[in-house]
C-alpha cells in the first residue's frame, strides 16, 4: 500500500512539474492544460494535508496518558 501511495504522489508531482515546464515554453501549450493543472494542484495539496494529518494522528497515538 505504501508503494502505491508513494507512486501516486510522485506521479502527481511529476505532472505538476511537466505543467511548469510547459509554462516556461509558452502560453500556447499551457492554455489547454490550465484546468488540468488546477485540478492536479488541488489534489496534490489535499493529499499532502491528509498525509500530514494522518502522520500527526499516528504520532500522537504514541503519547503516554
């Protein structure tokens, strides 16, 4: 399960980097991809927030009462 999640997050980051590279090449390539870039950015951010929250809850479970 960890590998699937890691590969998925790395794929999202790679897609975002590809959009940034296309942005550097010119607007004609980026204009059709703008909605996709927004969705990828939102999904990546939400995944990061969820993983950070899950990690904090996991580490809090080791506290002594």
